[in-house]
C-alpha cells in the first residue's frame, strides 16, 4: 500500500486563502450615462460574450467590496451526537439565511427547515436520522443591489450531510460499452475491470460495438439493452473509441472557432429524447477548422440540438477514449488504455490515497460576469472542506512542485498550461475544467482526455463552469457519474448558482458539450480491501471463510453471497464482523460465491459515511463434494541487493493437490513503488526498487476459487561510497622561467549526496623551493617554481567523506645562458 504523501506548494504554486479574501470592484463612469463595471480577466483574451454578462450601475453607486467566493455560501457539514451541524462563512451584506433539506436524490426541496438572521454562521439539524444521506441548500439573502432595478443579490450553498450513512450494498446495473478493436488486446484487463465492478456492487452488462458503426445504431443498442433489463440500467461506461455523437453549433465560450458540432455522449445517455439532423447549418463559419470538427449542416449525421432535447439524461455516463491523443505519441492507444485500466484497478484497491484537499486555478477571476470558478470552489469545499482548498497560479511544470490532491479545478480562458504536461504524472485524481477549447474533448490535443492518460494519476475529469457543476454527493461516497448526471440535469428548480439582475444561473443548462472523461462508477474515497480470502467446508458441511485483515477496516467486515460469480450478490452478515473469519451456517449444499469487504467510517465535509472497500471473492461447492484443499504457494527466498542494482527476479511457484491453478498474481504490499513486469507469471522481474525493504505477495487461486499466498522481501541497500579517483596527469619537464600547466581530473560514484560534488586540492610534496599555484583548488591550474630542480606535486580529490590522490613529478631546468653578442666576440 502506498503511503499518503503531501507536498508544500513551491514558488510556482502560490496558495491564496479563501475565507475573508476580498477585492475592490470600482464602478466606471462615462459621459454616456450608465457604464459597465470593467472586470479585467487575467487571460490574454476575454470572452466575446462577457459584455452582456457584466452588471450595469450608475455613477452614483458607491464601490462594492466583493468577496472572492462571492457567488457561493461556503457551507460544510459535521456529524455530531446532537445532529448534523452546518457551518458557513460570514458575509457583511447578509440579511437572512434560509436552510432547506431533502434526502439525497429527492426531486424537490420543500419549505425551509430553518430561517436565521443574516449574521448566523451555524445551524444544527436535530431531526437528521442516522444512516440517511441528506442534501442541504443555504440561501443567503443580502442587502446588496447591483442592478438599476435594485433587485437584491442572493447567494446559494450546497452540501451533503449524514451521520454514518449506511453502506451501499447494491449500486445498480451498468453497461460496459467497449470498442471492438480493444476487446482482444485488452481481454485480461477488461476481465479484471468486470471483476472489480462486480466487487463494487454493480451488475455488469458487457457490450461491444464497431468504431465505424453509426451513432444511431449504438444508441439503439443501448436503449434496447436498457429496455430489456429488469429494474433498468443506471450507468454507461464507454471504453475505447466508440463512435462519437456530435451535435449543435453553439459556441459555449463565445469563440466562433468553437461554434461546431461537439462531442455529445449525452446523446447515448438520453434514452427518450428526440434528436434531429435537419436545421443546424453553420456552413458560413470559416473559423472552425482549428478544432478539426467541421461544420454542422443538415443531413450530415450531426445533430441540431445545443441542449439535451428533454432536459434529462437517464443514465450516468463517462468515457475513456485515447484515440489520436497527440501529446502522448508515440505511446499507442492500446497501451494508454491498458495503463488506465491498471491504474483504475490500483485506485480501487486503495493503493494510492492522496490527502483530502483541492486546488483551483481561476484566470477568469470569478468576477461579476464570469464566476465560473464557483464550480471548483463549491466542489472542493463541499467535499474536502474549504480549509483544505487553495488557489494556485497554474499546474506545475517538471521543475515545479507537484500537487498531491484528489481534486483540482481549472477555470481558464487562454490557458497557461497544456495537455502535454500530464505526461509528467501530476498527482491529482479528479479534475474539473472550463476554458476555451477545453471541452472539445474529441480533438487530438484535448486537455480533459489528457488529464486521465498519465501513468499513475488522474482517473476522472469533468467539464465545469458552463454549466456549473455540482459534485457534493462525492462527499458521501457518490460516484463521479452520479455528480455528472446531477449537473447535466440541473435546472433552477433544484440547484441555483446565484440570483441577481432579475436573472439566475446556471448558464448553458442541459448543454450538449458537457462531458465526463473516466469511469463513471469510480468514487473519490477508496478503502484498502482484505488482502486475500480462503474458503473450506467445515465439519458441519458449511462454508468457512478466512482472510487477511485490511489496515483500514475501522468498522469491521461484511460478507456477501451469490449463486452466480457475476452476481448480483446479497449481504449475508446483517452486522459488521470484527474478526477475520466467518462461517455461513445457512447453506450446506450447492455452489456458492462469496465476497468480503472491509468497512471504514469516512469523514468528509459532508459528515460521515460507512465506506466499503472493493470485494475479494471466492467460491465453494458443497453437498457431498470433497473439501477443496487450498493451493500451496511459495514466493521464493528473500533477496538483497545494493543500489544502483535496483532490479531483481523473483521466482515463485504454486501447486494444487486436488485441482489446478487458474490464476497467479503478484502485488506489492509495502515499500517505494516498483514495477512488476509480469504480475501474472510466477517468475517475474521487478524493476525500479527503492532503497529499503519492499514486500511483494504472490497469490494463487485454484479452479474452485480457493486462494493462498506467500510473501517475499526484497531489501535494497544504499550503495557504498567509494573514494574518488584522482588523476594528476603525466610527469612534466619545463625550463625556467616557464610555468607548468597542470591538467588534473577526478572521477567519483556520486556518493555521498549531498554534497554530490568533488573538491580538488594541489599540494607540494617535495622540491628545492616553494611552488606557487595560481588556484590550488582547481583541477586545471598553473604552477610556478623558484629555482631549478625536481618537484613532486599531489592532486587530492574529495567527495565530502573520502578522498583519493595522485602525484606527478615536474623536472625544472635552469634558464639557458644568454646567447653571446657580436660585441662579446670582438672583445668590446
């Protein structure tokens, strides 16, 4: 399991506090009467639509002090013995606070449960029922008027709240829609994905489609599957380059080069809307070839609608599609998809748990006309808490400090960081983004798709801003798909961004360009599951299970059972199991599959909920059958090596006395992350080992589902420091008064580090006089000599701990006698 790591923002990531941050917005005046309040965006270009979104005022209106989080009540929830306690930030213009509540997922709010004075900052809901998840809406009325009609300004805040929300046993039925070209090369990884989905409580319906199929055919297949499924389908996971529906001509950001038919996966999730291809025609637009999507004209297979026709998508949905992702060339599409599935599996297993905090970028400044960062601020605050949020000035580059956070939002116009930076593996799990070109996800260089294509991090990315996003259900274990559907289906009857000027947000409700990249069933908080499970028939002919403990099972374990390995599974333990074994006395014959999940109490800005891990699964056949004997596993002898040799080969073995071994799996339990080259083979190479001890586990499963495991330790010692090697150079012979040119050198193994650098020193060992060095601390220098003779010099090279030396001999001849002159020859 990976250790949670945090990092201090570097100079490139400058945190900005949120509660209480303010900026002065001054009204402009002109001779022409009412004038626009000028809001300067940090971006190089403003939205062309910005002018119509800015407030108007008269010259007599005084300066208004605007909170940075102006458009959002920063509300959080805490579970307490007295109920759910809501707290929020103060606001000087507040006159009244209204609180509404509904059960999570209900359609309407109903009447307020409390009406408080404007200076109230907390409220306790004593009627909250333990185990039930709620949503709260805070409406803060203000005395602030920003329109010539003097209509009051209202702020809204949304948060979930629960006291020990109950474990979610069954999550529903989902369609796994796979690009046929990826089915064979990724068969093993897709099988693991289906197993993980079943282990998370889903019933999985796998479908395959050709990447050249018509989108109408794909939608018909999805709809027919939903209609034929008892209880319906809840979620749609689009994997690979499944045909992309495109629709509309609206430029969501005001730029004509985005006035194109954009990728619209909402078409697949809308089971009963009427989509047409008869009226949209932007053939006169000559600015759209930058995004390579082309014009939308009648009869071209691209739809007319800019918004979901009936304003509702029935399915939660998400896409993982790395087709022609140019920033990651030459990595193939297959390998990018393979990496995502392996990364998702590790993520579900709790192998990489980042600190609960979020960071956002706001180069649209969240001012009166463009408060798009409300999506990010509300999202981060309602899940991680507002004290765990900071504003940064751009994602880090390779030389900067990385972000270690599950949450990041970017509200950007002319973006200052680009898709290729995700090759640097930025430690962020979930992104939201808004900006020019960001949401055109079906382009080679797209930011949203790139954000989930990194090696280890990034599992989901959602468009946010227009429409404004609502993801507070993540705080109580909701999925990314749940929040995406809630956002796309939202209108003013359920969630409001703000209200003033006689109007309300959100902009672009039900917009076709909204999308989620990533597996829609994933959640933000994951628990480390039990390590392995074994099963046997006990003396009473009942299944007896045992497993290795999870380090996060603070509440205990739950066991589920099904007659079908594909589920659905039903819980058979009505209460938590505190130990690591359990017997099922209710069955004594037949074939049964079992799941075991670890459960922890998760605390977030939405209260607390019982968070269940992925399941580990096993099976058994009872009723007169011989008791299955688990496999025998040997992970091999412990090993030791010394850096820089950080690659070893582990040789494991597994056997089964009464059956056969069907799966072998290596995994890493502890130590710095290393790369297991062939995790499904008993003999494999492990590369990239860090200094210290790492533990690896080999798990074998037999044909009846029994599992056994063995561990091996690999210890990597730091390399021993070797003394530097000095080279003083060849012996020399010079004639006075010439100086000797010394060309010394030193080589080293780089240890210790620090200092990681060598020092040089010239000294004299012998000779008839004192030698003068131009720079005795430089390898290359000159030496002058007072008289003729033989001199011995030494070059010493040190690495901070050890040193080496080498000597050279310089023979100095006296200066030659002056040549005789003509005068000398004539005796003058």
